[in-house]
């Protein structure tokens, strides 16, 4: 499953934005509706109180519905509706578009209560019906306005001692305004989310710059470049402790690896002298022993084992130099085509039964260490000879492809198990693909061949290993770069 910290930050910021945007949109819509409703109530209340407080003339009240109908013709969005009743509850005037079945009794009663509490009858007992006395002053007192929403209409009830008025105005313009705002918010949401996701992605990238710097430096760290350190000069405070910890770890690794490399090199050097002395003594004993005697057999076997041990020590010395980045290279022009052809001929001379197919492009020349490359070539070809089963024959191909020289060596034998293919270049690791045969070896040949290839700015890889063939490919530059990596 794909996992990305940067993507998590971008998605988290987008999720937070969604929550914030939804909350803000709900708040904004409610506030717009509330402010619009207050504005509508103010307009409705102003019109109603002006009309009911101006006169008590019945004829005027009977003409109110016609007046509002005229206003609706001029301004259809207003949608005024009006219903006027007298003190006995008889309808004096009512708009033709008055909502069917609605009498506004609830808000009328609330409005009447405020009128009774505000204006007790002159000379009467408190609580007497308003209008029982006619001694009030002009203009007549007006009750508190009581509002109610009926579907898409906002209603107000207002009364005086003689008149009961219900006046409504359409909420259509307000609802349309809220709907437009809601639509705009919905249309702008994807763009806002996209901008926030992009912004989160960019911010995450900026925040992860120190991590990328750490990773970049870590990729440069190898056994040959343990001196690499991560700079913390421009690092943020939160990353400095991490960088310091990694640098301290690299310093410890450099010291430990340096000590191990020096020990390997020193041990190999110290072993060379006694091994040389032993070889001289064994050669002398072999020369002095009688032919076909037991002593001669013992000296011969001991000398073979000593030579094998000397080869291991020599390889270990080369490995220690390679690990320290100090593998000595004596660079010179090499006729690589001739060198490969000679090794191929040696196979036929040493083992006439072994068939070899050769495809060598002539006059391929490279710049390198003749001894080192010969050693790598012999290890690679020798490995093919040891594990070959004869049919089809060993194939050696050399060609020049652009700025690279490609050497391919293949044989047919027991394939290398897939689980072991990434280990074939490990030191002292030997893959069990002998088919029951006892094949000598130390497990250092391929590993050393790859180190020699790397020292020459080349590569050695296992391309394929199946029932048909096991193919190794050595790639070298046609000319070694001026700056040797060793």
C-alpha cells in the first residue's frame, strides 16, 4: 500500500479545510438569513405600524388590501398580504392572495395581550376589553408587534383598541439570496479544496526539505565514503537533534569500520610472510622426497592447501583495500578483445571436453589494471566452467555498446535459486547448485570480481539464471574517467 507522509499532510489539511469550510458556510448562511429576516421584520413592522397607527377610519382600513395589491403590482417581489378585522373579529379587508385556512390567531392573541397590559380603559377596571371606552387620545395606542413565519411568508400581528391587523410579506427575495450564496459556496468549495490541497502539498514539501537533505546525504554514505556528514547550518531547530544523532552514528561507524579494515589489511600483510616461508619449506620437502612416496603425497596436498590459503589471504587484502577505498590500480591501455580470447582458449586447453562458443568483437581496448581485470575475468569464466554441465556450451561474448564495453559469460547448469540470487556477490557465500558434485571454492571469486569492476567504474550483475542458462554481464567504460573513484 502506498504511504506518503507528504500526502498525509496534504489530505489532513484538506480535511481540516473541509470541516472549517462547512462550519463557516453553515454559520454564514444562518447569519445571512438572520440578518435578512431582521431586515424583513423591520420593513414589515414599519409598514404595519404606520398604517394602523395613522387613523381609525374604517374606510381607510377597508382600502388597505387594495393599497397593498397595488404595491405588489409595482414590486412583485414584495408579495404583501393583508387581513384587517374590527374589534368584534369581523373581517374589514383581506387580500385576494391571503393564505387559505390561516387566521393568525396565535400571534394576534399575543399582540392583544401586550395591548391590554399597556392601555387599560379610561375609568374602567383593569382587564376590561379594549375599546369599551372611547376616551383615548390620537393617534391610538398600538400593541407590540408579534412575528411568525408561514411557509414562504413572514407575518406580523399588530393591534390598536379598534383594529386587528395581520400583514405578511414574501420571504422569496431573502430565500433567493440565501440560495445564491449557498450555490456560490458550493461552486467555490472544490476550488478552495484544490488550493488547500496544493498549498498543503507545497508546505509539506518545504517542511520535509531537511528530511530530503538527510536522505540525500545518507544515500552517499557507503563503506568508501563514511566521512560524509549532514550539514545542520540551515536546519530548523526541530531537526538539529536528529541530524546531530545521525552524524554521531556515522562517526562511530567510520571509526569502527576503519579499525576493521585496518585489522584485515594488517592481518593479511602479517600472514603473507609466514605463508611464503611455509611454501618455500614445502617446496624443499617436496623436492627432497622420493617419487610416489607417502611424503611426496603429503607435501603435494599441503602445498595445494597452502596455495589456496595464500589466494584467500591475497583476496582478503584486496577486499580490505577496496573497503577503505584504496584499491591500487595501475592503469594502462589493454587489448580487452585479445585478453578475453586468450582466456577462452585456456578453457579448451585445460579441459578439451568443455565446449566454448566465442563471439568477440575485435580491437576493443580499455584503460585499466591488467592484473586486476585478468583476475576478475578468470574468476568469472572459472565460475562458469565449474558449474557448467556441458550442453549447451559455455558462451563468451564481447561487444562495444556506445561508451560501454559489455562482456557476457553464460553456462547451462543447475539454476541459482531465486532466494539466493541477491546473495551471489556476498563474500564467502556459496550457492548450493552443484548437483551433488564436490566443487572447490571459497565464495570470494564473484565478490572480488565485482569489487574490481566497481574500481574500474563498471558493474557486474547476474542477468538471468534458469533452466536454459545462467548469465553474468560485466560492463566497463571504454575509457576510465580521469578521476578514479578509488
